[in-house]
């Protein structure tokens, strides 16, 4: 049978068109039978089977029988194409090519559709064998998935960071529970979980069901085993999951793998079945299809050993990153010491632009604040502003007044804790982070001066990093007040921690290049920034060093690993006479640039962020 000559294939829109016979002379019976066939195939593709007339049984009866026979494939929409209809008296047959899309596999075969002329009309004589010739009797289609080997997420040296590690699934079996309320309290206390809904879950579940409570790394399970193992109703299953070296290791970035959700199964019909695992967050979710590869599928007939189709699973492909396990662990361990606020720390290799660490806290972070945060940079942005002032003729030794207050167009700006330095060299204003000095010089700025200067450091560009990233925003100033606020990183200026780390790396290097994080699949970074003026660059570096030696970051003066250059910052947000502040530090040591951020942690320039950097560098070099 030459299907290409006599049939039109199912198109993506779902329309099913059938060429009736493809011969020069076609009887009216053949035409009418072809129309009935076409209507049936359209219904079959749609999965309804309730529109076309049938030789035996009502449309509703056939539709119900189809769902039973199609079994696990009842909600899958096959592509269908028909050959020519052959009429023999009051009966007709037509070969139909069936193609089921099964999560990356295409199960193809030919079946025969029988039609009968009843009361002058052609109708499909539907049976289970219409779906597949092997479906006779009470058999139905059974679909089984087999997940292929999941690939790993690799570090910068090509070694896997995420590998299969032992876990324990902690659950409850309802018929073993003597006191559901007491069990919920005991398990909740031991695991630090809110299990107030557990009694309702137990009541609603089957007696022998495994009610999932939590999945623990084997090492974490051993720590609480004595508290939960012997509780009435608890049951445990051993398994493996793709996991990073520790629970908090780059957790927000790398993400997690867990049981597939209903939403994922609905979005990708045929790819998963209950009991499979899938990426649930971070890179694991973003690159799910690449990492998971293709699932194998097997179609059988229920109650028999007949295999109608087998598609071999395809192994996943790794995702390569630039992360350094040593640097990442140092960053994670530093943030682990701050448990009251959300935190982030990014480290970049200056010589290459490779991102070495993306850390979030507490507890690894619930979202990737390090890459996607959008917050005011506060005084760390004075690095960018200072370059503009240096370009305008200000030198580190220029005398710039640092009063308690500075007023611009009726708007009063003040220093933190309302301190004042008086008339001092600009390097002192910078080292002590005097806001009013920077406000006083803001008349040297044009409406878009800082916008253009920030653009030299990639702020506002469409970075190609792999995961989602916020490169920041410095809108042109509309008023003198806008220019004054932007001069010390307030107003409408926003950045992410990686954007600030990129700025520090750009100053240390002499020009900005887009950081790189995911290298396979490959991404094309945006154009590098221009070479910064050597004289201004030297002046800025000396001032950033004075921040550590004589300014607001003396806590970093003696950390191991060599001299540190940087800038502290507090960034007000919210409202009120004393609005809360974020805490920042950005800078570099040797070949590593970094930015640390503590949400709501800024009560003064020496608060939280700079000490966290100190812990990071001590962890790395100590």
C-alpha cells in the first residue's frame, strides 16, 4: 500500500484529512465510506470518538470502550493517515497508519478500520482491534516508562558536582499509626517540619499507603534516626537521588531533583510516569530535558506478555559550569554563619571572567538572590560614580567637603548616623563612605553620565549566562535630586550581587567582560566593555585599597591571602524616617573578585557583609 500516494498526513493543528481512494474512478459508496472514515479519524485523534456514527453501539458506548482499550494511551493524540478505501458490497475496509508520540519516541504501525453500510449510511464497525490488531478480547494498552541515566552538572574542571547519592524516604503507613496527632507532633519536632495536616492525610489514605513525609540524605537521616525510627507508623525506603556534595552546596543555583509532579506529567504527556524523578528547581529544572535525556517506553497488552513497542532510553547530557568546589564551599560556609537574613555571595575569577561561586543563604537559599536580586547597591556604587568624578577632574587628593547634610533642590541628604568629616581629601570621603561628599559633587554629572558609566560594566545589558540573571539598571536622571541619589547608589539604581562582583572584576582587570557560568550548552557573552583610563583606574584602585586599610572595611585588613581592595555599602529601602538598610561589600583579592549582600543587614558600613567576606577569604586561604 503506497500511503504517500493515497493519503494526507495529520497536520500539527490536529486536522485529519483522508484521501478517499486516489483512483480515477470512485464509486459514490467509496466516497461516502471515505467521508465516514475521515470523520472517525478526526474523532480518534481528538480522543473523543463521540461524533462519528458507529455500526454497533452508540457514540458514547464506543467512546467509553475506546478509553478502556487505549488504556494508558487514552489521553495521547495519535497522528493518523489512511490509505484507500476498499468497498465490497455493504462492507468496506481501509488501512490506517497510526503514529503515537510517546515522550520522544514515535510508535508506528498499521491497523485496519472496518466500515459497514447501515440504513444507507456508512459507519465504522469499531472493535478493540481497530486501535491495534493485537487488541482482542479484554486486553488494553499498558505503557511503562524507563528513565535513562541522568547526567550530572559539572564543575569548572569537568568533574561531576551532582551525582547519585544515598537517600532515605521517610514515610508513614496509616494502618500502623496508633495516635496520628501525637505522631505528627513527634515527627514535626524531630524533623523541624510543620506536619499539622498529617492526621487528615492519614485518615484519607489507603491503610497500606506510603505517605511521604520527607526525603533525607543518608547522612542527615542517621542524625535523626534515633528520634524517628521507632515511632508508631513510620516506614522507610532507601534510594538514590542526584545530589550536590552537601545540602547547601550552591543549592539555589544547582536546584533539586525530586518526584515528578502532576503539573510536569500534564505538560509532558508520555515522558513521565508516577514514581519518576525530575528537576524541580535551579539548573536541574532549567536543563531537565538535557540532563534527563530520553525515557525508554514499552507498550504491552494487559494480561499478556506481548510487547507491541519498545523504545530504548537515551542517556542525558551533562551541563558544564565554571564553578570551583573549593571556592563554592568557602562561600557556602561563610554564609552559613548568618542565619537571620537572606544573603548572597558571588565570586568571579578576574583573569577569565569565570564564575567560581554562587552562594545563597540561609540554608542554601530558597531562590537565587545572587543572580536575580534587584536591589539598590548603596555606597558600593560609588565605585562607578568615583570613576565619573575622576574623569571630570577630581583627584584622590582633591578637597571635598563632607558635611552632616547636603541639600539639593530642597531634598536633604545625610550620612549614616549623621556623621561629618569636614573638608577632607576625596580618598578619605571614599574610604569613609561619605554620602554628602558624593552628593556635593553630583553637579558634575549629566543626566545620563552614570547610565553610560555603568554600561561600561555591563549594567543593563542582556547577559547570556545560562540561568536567569539580572544585570541591573541605572536609568538616566530626570532631576538634580535623581543625580544626587544615584551618586551613592540610591534612587532608581538597582543591581544584583553578580552585577556588583562583575564591576569589581572589571576594575581589577581594567575592563569589564561578561561573567561566564554555564559553558555547555554554550552561550555567547555580550560584548566586553572598553579599556578604562589608566590614570583614573590607578586612582580608583588606590582608594578602594584605602577602604580596607583606613576606612569602613578594616575588618578585612589582616585576612589571609593578600591585600583586599573593595567598597562597603548600606542601601536604604522601604520608607520611614529611619528606613531599613541592606549591607554590601564588593571588591577583590588576588585573582578573585566578589560581592556579598545581606538583606536588611545594614545598620552601619561595617555591618555584616564585610565580615562575611572576611570569613569567606579565611575559609578559602586559611
